[in-house]
């Protein structure tokens, strides 16, 4: 998950750099390249989320996103059992 996050942030930063270069040089191809890089970052995250759900379904376990959404409930139930 950390590698995915670093990769997506890197792609967005590269996209912003391309857009800045396009603004300074008034070159349309760099704008198009920046948009494509930004779309690839979105695609990277989308494919990860889809595969996470599919692998959770195939293995019979929960996906990472489902586990993350249940985390506050688990913390509350843990603290309520202590008190």
C-alpha cells in the first residue's frame, strides 16, 4: 500500500512538473503529457482498489479497504470492553 501511495504521489508530482513546463514554454504537447500522467495515477489507484476487492472475494477474507473501514469500530469495541 505504501509503494502504491508513493507511486501515485510521484506520478502526480511529475504531472504537475510537466504542466509547469508547458505553461512556461506554451507547448501543448506537454499539457497533453501531463494530463496522461495524471490519468495514469488515477488508473493505478483504481486498479489497486479493484484487485484488492477481487482478491478478498477469491480468498474469502476481507479486502484492505474493508478492514480500514472497520478499524474505528474495532477500536471502539476494544476500549468499551476495557471499561
